[in-house]
C-alpha cells in the first residue's frame, strides 16, 4: 500500500480522531480553560507517540505547555521541523451566530464545523496524518520534528524563549507551517509573505473618577470624546496613516512581483458578499489585494469607556481605552512603529486630558524566496494535491514565529496552508472544507516525498 492509498483507506478514522481533538475547548486566552489547554497538549503528545515519534515531550512553560516530538531515523535525509498550535480563539457569541455548539463538531455539506477546525487544530492534525501515512507505508523520505504550542492565540510569549534556548535541538533543513490558507479550491495559492504586528493599548484619562455628566458635562473634557478625537486623526481622508515616519521604511515590491500578485486579485463584489460591507475602504493608489498584503495598516480593534451595561447611566467617564494594531511590512520594525504611534498620540493629546500608549505584543514580518527549491517543491506538491499549479500571495495576517524560525534556525520556512477565505477563522461557524482536508493530506505527502528526493 502506498501512502495515498493509506490516506484514502483511513480517512474516516482520521476524521473521527480530529473531531475528538476539536471537542477540547483549548482557549488559551481564558484562564478558566487552562485545564482544557493542558488536556489538548496531552492529546497531541499521545497522538504523536501513536504515529511513531520516538521522542515526545510536553514541555512546561510559565503558562501553557509546548509539545515537542521527533523521529530521526532517516540518516542522510533532510530534517523537517513542523510547527502548529493546538490552542483556539474564544467563542463569545452574544448574538447567536453559531449554528451549532462550537465544541461539538458537525460535518455538514462537505464541511467540518467547529472552533479550531482550520485554525489551527485541523491543519496541524493533517500534518501528523501525512507523516503517519509515510511512516506506515515505506521508507521515510525525511526526518521529522514537531513543535506544537498552546499560546499562538494569546501572544506566543513562551514560544520565543523556547526557540532561543533550544536552537540545536530544533535544528532543521526546512521549517513547515500549516496555519495559512489559499484563495480557493479552483485557484489554489501559496502564501510566501506575512505582515508583522505591533499591538498597543491607548489610554486617555481625565478626572480622578467618574463624574455626573449633567453637573460636569461641558466643562470637563470627556476622555471618551478625547480618545475618539485622537484616533480619528490617525488616518487622512484617503486612508493613509498620518503617524510621522510610519512609511519611511516601507519597501514597495517591484513591478514584476506586483504583476505576479495581481494574478490573485480581490474582487469588490466578492469582498462585499463575504463581509457584508456596503463598499470597500483603504489607502488610495493600491488595489484591494495590495492593501491587504503589501501595505501596512493601523486598525482600532476595540473601544471601552464609561457605562456599557443595560439601561442608562449619565456618567462622564474618568478614562477611555482603545486597542490598536498595526500590521507591518518589509522593512518596518515593530518596536519603532510602537514608538512612532506613541509619540504621535502624545502630540495629538490636548492639555485637558493625559494619555499613555502601552506595547502589548509585537512580531516581525516574513517573506520567503519564491525561487527556492523548497518553495518549488511546495508548488509541485500543491499541483499534485489540488490539480492546478498554485499562484503565490502575500498574506495580510501575521505569524510572528515565522521570522523567529528564520533568524534563529537559519532555515527556509514554507507555508503550506489549506484554509479558505470563508472558513471564518476567529469568527462564528468556523469550518474546514473536507476537499481541503483531503487535498491537503495529498499535498503534504507529496511535498515530503519531493523534499526527500531533492537531497
């Protein structure tokens, strides 16, 4: 039996196992789910042992554990380090948008619905299954190491020290990550670039405590009003970010690269259907796919101030808070971006209030060489798995660990992602399309076979 026959024969079993994993509510951002996160880590470790890894360890950290595993039984063959994460986003759903229980997986109309189905339990799972198929059906083409963390959705604070402290242990010829997506089943694509991130918290303070809005409204500058006045000045009327120096380091891809990226445009009507917006928005002078991939952004992620409960309370709040994220591109530095935003907010703050900008999280952008042997192997594998040669795209999201692996291990990183734009990552009714599940398994097996043959 070859590995592709093995995948087909064991497909139903694989889906049953994935459903078992998806039932674990491993929400890393909520301490009430710490036991569930630990349970998911132990499930991963147990499964890695079952598929044949010779070393498996659940590594304790200051918060959630990292699962490490390896099989090094192919001397002379390349070593592949596979990264994934077993934690998931929260499922707050006050308006009832989830059609089914997010932790009771359901297969419906060719899709598997559950929190984590694509991001990233499902994609990490098929990495394990591809290796299992290879191990069970013949000579392994590569050596394998796994690093699967439990804090990707909450900042990966303990992963970076782990990488720095274990550079020799993690040494590999290629790093492979399945935590991205492709444009569609009909037009598969490979992500070769990711934006970085700078995440800050902006706080504006006024009076020492909340005040009666009738007694003090009109003579005390409301911090909530002051905050939105500041935030409104961070973009101009054409969608450009007004922070001085923000664009100074930005490198615009050359004409050849922009032409390649134009092969996977974002259509205005499709964007409207997928998002429910009346019209697109963004920086003038760039196409939609460029705004979402090669240009930096500054987004308000949340606003909190004053009375937000049921009914009325005529309060003039003492403070107001905003969460703001900047997606960065080559060659922007995430710390420098924080400093520029901090200084600009300070300059915009009127004397009637005070402000503070705190850095909460940062991560570097990453770009992979399209012409590298590893990327060419990935394109060959995608063509085998999905029946069409893929295009290449720059992804708007961030996976900060990509840059960390590149700098610490000096190894190329290949992003083999199988999600779709409508998989609702981080949102209600997250799903994994079963055609992507099947095609992804075939693609991964072919990729490892191809990489092994290149050695």
